[in-house]
């Protein structure tokens, strides 16, 4: 009896249950998102065993909660006909996300198994990049005309018997299918049945261009407290709608990427991927870091004779580089966040640069005095303290300059500053710090 009362999530802590039947029972008691979390938390061999025991009717729902690497692996095991049958269970954008991970040959088989209307809806979404409004929109919209009365709209909804999930408003379009406004369901239900849609609709409700980046869509939803919004093409015609659940997915994905990007990792990577798949992804960034380390070492090598004369320089060098790196990282993180939130642009970058220089000057002066005094007392050489303090001020000021301007520069070259910014900034502060410190020491000590 104790075993039958065990929580589903805990049953797998020590591996699979003793029998296949027990495993199947436990899986049947779990929600799709719980099964997805379980699959992502198990090594590949065990994952395949569990996946084969998942009910086919639930598989498609589980897949939408999985990271890309894991879902791509498991999609290969599903019959295209079974996958095609899931079109009625998933929203169009979620189903399209799954199909984009399939090889082209299997994708064609799934599309061929769909009826014409479903295939057209999916192809409409698949035609847009998955990080745009078109890539996350649903095509299951309910539209009404401005001339219709509230009573006509209500009778129409009753004839439909059901409406798409997360529908908080109907979309109003003209005879050319051009977007006109939104009709909130609350307004429809509480208005006089004889009034026209034009009189009670919200003509100010914003529409979303189909090519708008998904991050901009999320920002718009947040700024205007939207639950849903219409997606329109360049000609103003309605193409679909985006709902708050789609936006939440974008926000979570962006948050995951922000955390992992600094280490050169992808939010969609499989935690339990094989070593052969993980190796090349990690090797790229290790190689970049190695190249930058050689650059810093080359600068140190230029002043080899100075270091031989004043051995204390070798002890103090990391302090200069570290202080510059930390100061630069603070500024870099602030600017990247500001860009992500749409707060930083060309119009206010000058103010931000000026502010960061002032902060860097104050911090640099404060800590340079303390560290300079400490170095003088420890090594008994006041000139060494002066050199250290001066180099630290220079490096912190240059770090503020680089941290402010680097994100915009990287974006101009199509590079994500969240991924590459830290590596480039660390190299810059290391090289600048070593050069300033050792260069000043060479000038002072000959």
C-alpha cells in the first residue's frame, strides 16, 4: 500500500520502478508537463524507455513542454500519422514549433497527412521565423464585422458551441479582412443586444506587425497589459492572433537564455546530451577564451624585463585586471538589460556613458588610493603604490567606456552581446590593465 501512495515525481529518484506496469501507471497519473520534466531529468537510455511507455494520446502534449534538443530526439520515434493526429490537440503555433524540429522528409509526410485547412494554417505559421510575431501566432481567430449587432454576434457564438482557448476578445475586420479593432467579450455580454459592434468595439486596441520580433511583442504586452492581440500583414489584413500564454513562453525562454548566455550555453541544450554532442558546443567558447588568454599573455611578455627587475609587479597584476573586469561587467550588464527592455538607444547613450565615467572615476579614485597605500606599506615602495593606483584608475575608466559601447557595437555586427560581451570585455580589461600597469612600471623603473 505504501508503494501505491508514492508521489509520481519521487518514484523515479532511484531509477525506474521495478516493473513496466508500475511505470505505466505512474505516467498515467502525471500531467504532460510533469512527464516532460521527468524526461529532461533522465539520461538518454532511461529516457527512451520512459518515452515508449507514454500513452500515444499524450505524447504530443508532452512534446510541447520539452526543450528543443530533447523533443527533437523523441520526435524521431513517433509515426508521422500519429503526429498528424495531434493537430487538433495543440495550438497552431505549438504544433508548428514541433514540426520545425523534424527533418524535411518527415515534415512533408506529416503535412501530407493533414487535411487542406489544417495544412494551410500550419504553412502560414511555418513561413515566418519562429522568433517573430508570425512564428508564435495562432490562426484560430473569430472575426466579426463592425456592422453586425451584438445580438447577431451572440447567436453566432452559440451556433459555434465552442471558442478557441484564451479568447478574451473577438477580432473586428472589414469586408477586405483588414483589422479594425477588438471586441472584448465582457463588453459584448453586458451591452444592449441591439447596438452595433462598431459602437462597442475598441478601435484603439493595437495590432502587431507579423515581422515584429517576439521580444518586442512581449514588451508590448507588458506595457499595455494585453491578454491577446491581432497579428496583421503589411497590407493590414488579419493573419492571426497572439495570446498571453505565447508571450509567457517567450519571456521564460528569454530569461533562460540570459542566464546561460554568459557561459556560451544554449537554453535549449539537453542537460543529459551525450559527450559527443556537448563537446563541440563547449569547445567553441573554450577556443575563443584561449585565444583571448594568449593575447593577454602576449602583452605581459612585452614587459618581461621589467617584471624581472620588480618581482612585485607579477603579484599585483591580477588586481588591476580584476578590478577593471568587475567594473566593466557591472556596466555591461546594465546596458544589456537596458537594451533588452528598450530603455537604451542612441538618444540616451551619451548620458549613460557620461554617468558611467563619473561612477568609474569615483570608484577608481577611492579604491586606487586604498590599494596604493596598501601596496606601499607591504612592499615599502611608494612609487609602486602610485603606479598601481594610476593603472587601476585607467583600467576602470576604460572598462566603463567599453562596457557602455560594446553591446551596441556587437549588435551592429549581428552578435548577441549577452553571449560574446563578457568574453570581449574581459579581454579588453585584461589587455588594458596589464599594458597600463606594466607600461607605467617600465617608465618609472626603466
